[in-house]
């Protein structure tokens, strides 16, 4: 009996534990960690990790977070699959809960990237980038995929080819599809790929076609299709190139017109040969440089807006300097053109030396505003820069403003009266000396606007104006002295023809031929495109 009681007493704690002690429930957080995609990733072998990247079971944002952690060498895991992120101070946080974790690096294993996984990540990001709203993002994504076109999913590529509108992106996707078709080994797909390439104007696709044509094993049918595609693509590329030349010519013409508008006032209407006109252009460019520096220093939050302040500033600074030159140097020399030429040439040398003393002899850089960076992509071989488009539009706006000022205002009426008959204008009460000064200031201010525009497409230096002064005089003389319409036609004619001649025979021969043609034109028609009016006739 005693033995039985002792046995029962020994067993009772065991039964008591079985009855009373509850089984601890597994934590929900632990469950979440155990089954999370990140846990699956850190526990998987290489093939499993690659498969998870390709078919990620969670949101795209969570996959991007994983990529970021891997690229920054932050991802660690323990033997049970719990993932942690290493912080900059060496501590760890739980990957899922983002709570600080009391673990040491010795107990964890770093999850690192290799080249194959980096490539897979880049391709996955590129495929996602094809769906982006931004054209630049889609183009970058397509370029990444083009590095390994055979790995691009057919369904994704077909879908994007149907909906893509941007020419630059569409050209890359077309090239990828063509490369896949060419490598398929299927005669029908190869032929379809060759025929689809014929609609492209991408130089890289032309290279692809030429490489395929060099393969002696292709069938005669495919060779004929590729030859036809090569001819059509080359023709379209040539058309894009000539379109680019035309745009470059228009851009150069707008620059010449801006530089010549001021001369159309000072030389055309007032009859003053101002050899310092180029330096007034330079002053406008340096004024733009100064305004950029002021905005960067005092208003960095709106630094891109410096151009809107630089335009009136360049006009006013150049106009004031021009009026000072007219009052001190030119006024005593009216009617004496040789002396005026020599005096203004001396003024130009003085202005250049002053700029060298203040800003240095080296060129200075005027950065484009961010909204003027980039361009309109017409085709893979033709992009129209925003800066050039803006200059063309600005030139036309200035031309219209000057036309209105000369033809539609009281000031313009006085200018035309003084230039056509100074004595009669004085007789009816027009202050001719004041009109001379203001008209010269207007021409100088227009030169400053030309300098402001030129600063957006090149470096600014003390010799900037010397590059345009001769061409500006040619525009005024060919167009007809004092004629704004003639100046516009001459500028666009010289700019476009000069660019096309430069393409065909080189810059030096083109310049020689153009100058020869201008000499012949002036010999046959000394008054230019339009008849001369103004004091210069006298």
C-alpha cells in the first residue's frame, strides 16, 4: 500500500504539468517572419533566389526594398530565416517589423549579391521601368533590356510595342524584337523581323541589318528582305540628318538675326558704323553670367529663374553703355564714317580689356536652366535641343517687338522722321539729338539681348562678339540697310545656306563660297534685297 502511494505521488507532478501548463501559442509576428517572402529568399539557394526575383509573391515596392538592402550590403539572416537590416552604427533592426533587434553580427550571415543576381535585378527593374509614365525612364529601361534582348519576355515586349508612343523608346523595343526574331531560327519569324525593320530610322537597327546581311548562310528570300530594309532605313536616316541640318541652319540664322537687329538700327537707320557692336553683344553675355551668379548666391531656391532677370538686365546694361558711347564718342563724328569706324574700333578694344581686367581672360560658363536642358526627340537620329528652340522663339519675339516699336509707336515715328529728314524733323519740334541717343541705345540693347541668347549655347569670353560682328554686317548689307524684313530674310538665307554648304564641302570652303556669292550679289544689287532708306542715303 505504501509502495502504491509513493508511486502515485511521484507521477502526480507529471500529470499536473500536463493538465495545468498550457502550450504557448506561436507568435503571429514569428509566423509572419517565417512565411514572409524575405525569409524564403534568405533560406533559398541561388536558383531559388533567382526564381523568387522573377516571380516575387509580394508587392513591387517590397521587392525594390529587398534590392536596395542587397545593393547596400545591409541584409543579414540567422539560421531560422529571420532577416535583419544592418544600420550605419552597426546595430540591427528586424526586416519585417523594423524594430531594433538584440542580435550580434557573429550570429548572422550576410546575404550578398553576385554578378548574375545583379543582372537579374537590373533586368527586373528595366521591365518595371517600361511601364513608367516618364519617357526618359522608359528609354533607360529599354536600353538596359537591349543589352540582353533574348532574355526579354515575349508577352511584355509585344504589349509594349502595341502601346508605346515615344519614338526613341519604340526604336529600341523594335530592335529588341528584331534581334529576337533574327535569333529564333524560324524562317517566317526572321522574314517578319526583316520586314518590320524597314519602318525604322534607327542607325543601330541599320547596323543590325548590315551585320545580318554579312552572314553568308541566310536564305535568298531573307537577304532580299534585308537589302530592301537596309535601303529604306538608310533613306530615312539621311532624311533625319538633313532635317537636323535644316534646324541647325535655322538656329544659326536666329543667332545672326539677333546679332544683326541692333546693327539694323545703328547702322541702317542712323548710318553709324559701330565696330563696338560685337563688344555690346559680349557685355550682354557677361551680364547674364553676373545675374546667374547673383541668383545662385542670394536666391538658390529659384536659381533657374535667373534667365528671366538676365534678359531685361542685359538689354538695359548694353543700352546704357551704348548711349554713353553715342554721347561721348559718336555724336561729334556724325556724317564722318571713317572716323566713326576708327573711334568705335578703339572703343571695342577698350571694352575687351575692361572685361579681361574684371572677369579674367578665360571663358566663363553660363549654365542652362534645367527647363532648357534636353530636347524634343523627333527620331533616334534627330533631337531638337530646347535651348535652340527657345532662341528661335526668342528671336522671333524680339523681331516682332522691334517692328512694333519702329512702326507703331511715337518713338518709332520720331526715329523714322529724323533718319529720313533731320532738318524737317527739327523744324517740327523733334529733338533729334535725343532721338539719336535713344535709337543708338535701342540698337545696343538689342545687341545685349543677342549676348544673353548666345550665353545659352556656348562659353562666354572677351572675344565673343568678334565671332559675329562681320556676319552681322553682312546680314544688314544683304538685307538692305535699315530694313528689318530684309535683315530677317538675309539672316535666315545666310544661316541655312551656310549650314548646307558646310555639310557638303566643309566649313572653310563653305565660308569662302558664301562670301564670294555675297560679293557678287552686292555688285549686282548694292542696295540689298530692299531699297535703302535713311540717313545713310545722304
